[in-house]
């Protein structure tokens, strides 16, 4: 509701088992470039590892490394892109397992049997203060540096993601989102809306609409994935 350009990017590639959201940052159009490079670079990296005997987590680590290198190299080569970067949150499904990789303050959640659980910790100044119990959740919402990241793709030659692997259960719904959602919508409302709406597309659109009605200070991307075993 406030911005003319959309620096968010998402990818849904079910044939690879890959789902991701990236939220770019930088000067004129640089954030859009960074998030685009993150998505496209990740897809190419995962495609290149098809058939290799590499764990899901290591595949995602490789994808993040490739995307980071591509963004950083592009920023070094073009002055108008200098300083650009992006968040990244991605999931890779394979067999009966999944891997999660995360850099920045875009988030992943799991809704299981009506209960919502966060799967990521924000790589931000406010996130660090919360983990050290130096500020409250109420203070965090109003903190002047709440959007300042401590980790992002493309800002440095190398960036290490947080990685995890888990076994999903039938009916699990995974939420990947940019901070445009979580700036305005509390976790309790996310859980309530997802629990009351079976259609994932309608649920995602409802969450984006709710964020816009609450102020829409940033672009909002919501990607929902339901895990269902093949019959």
C-alpha cells in the first residue's frame, strides 16, 4: 500500500520440491534484482544437483552459496547495484523429509493440528536483542532498528544460512513469508486464519489482504505448502 515497487520474489517448483521467498533490499531497483537473483540462482543450483548423493540440507546450503555469490558478484560489477542484498527462506522436500534454509528476517512457520510454530529466528538487531532477553516483544514492535538485518544474501562474499531437516506429517501446512506479513499480523491471527480456511490460495490471499488493511507498509508475500503423502 505504500511502495511503488515490489522487492519480494517467490518460487514454487514442485518438480524439484523447492519453495522459497526472498525480500530484496537496496537502492533504485537493486532490491528487486537481488531477490530475483536469489530465486533464479537457487533453482539452477538445485537443478544441477539432481541425481547427486547429497542430503537435502546440503543441497540448500549449496543453493544459498550460489545465490549469494551471484548477487555479490553482480553488486561488485555494477555501481548502481552496490550494497544490494536479500533475505531468503526456502524449503526443499524429498522423499519423506524436508530441509529448511534461512537468512534474514523472512520467516517459516509450521501449522500442525491447529497449532502454529515458528521455524526460524530473525537475523536482525531486534531478533538478537529478543534472544538475549534484553527487550520485550512489545518493545521489539516499536524498535527504531527493527528492520536492520544482521545477515543477508549478497552483502558479503560468503553467508552461512541457518539449516534444519525434519520429517513432515500428513496435513502439515508450512508458511513462508516476507516481513510485510509479520510486521502487521500476529502469529495468533495467522494460525486462526489458516485453521479456518481449507483452500490454501484463499488463505494466502486473505493474509496478504489483512496485512494491507493493517497498514501495508511493506510488500507482503505469503507462500503456503501443505504436505500430503501420495496415495
